[in-house]
C-alpha cells in the first residue's frame, strides 16, 4: 500500500468524533464551548458552567486546577520583565516610578489573561479527552505492583 499526499495519518484507529486541538483551544480562549463553539464556557469570572447550554457537553469534570495561573504568571512575568528592562534603558526612572507603573500593569494583565487561559486549558483537556471528557473514568491505567511483605 502506497500513501498519497491526500491520505491522513491517524493513530489508534479512525474515530468519528474528531477533536482538533487548535480549534478546541481557540474556542476555549474565547470563552466558548470547545465542543460546539456556540455555548458559553464560564458562568462567572473563572467558574465554568456545568454543561453547555447549546450542545449539552458536560464541563463540570474538567481539572484545570493550578495550570492556568502558572501559564499566566509565565506570560505576564516575561512581558513585564522585558518591558521593565526596555523602559529602564530608555527612560531614567527611579525605582518608585517603575513600581508605580509596572505593578498596576502586572496586576491588570494577570487578571485579564486568567479567564482566556483557563478556557484554553479546558479546551485542551476536552480535545485530548482528559479527565472525563473521553467518556471513561479518570483512573490510572496501570496499578502499582503488589507490595513485598518481606521488604
């Protein structure tokens, strides 16, 4: 069998339920349901809905936990540090002037990024069928070996 340019490579067998990662992350980034793209993903600032109002996809079992804040801290930290260093090269400001400018910028940008980043993480989990989004229990695939009582 010879592969052509139009053939798609699929791992694990063909499935009807395609979940493109990029599209799912983009939908989550904009606060939309990663499954249909129509329903809202959040009912308050960072509290996700229990289920999509448009398609009924359950969202209450996602496990975003601490990953979105880590991403936000990394993004904001790099941008603010670069901005601080660039500003310090161009303008001779005192430490207090830098603090008066960069502290509110840091706080505002972290708050502004929190919901889109959490939505993107939920979209990623949905696309990869993680934490209950795949229709199976969220259990480890392999167990620990039996304990040796002589040890």
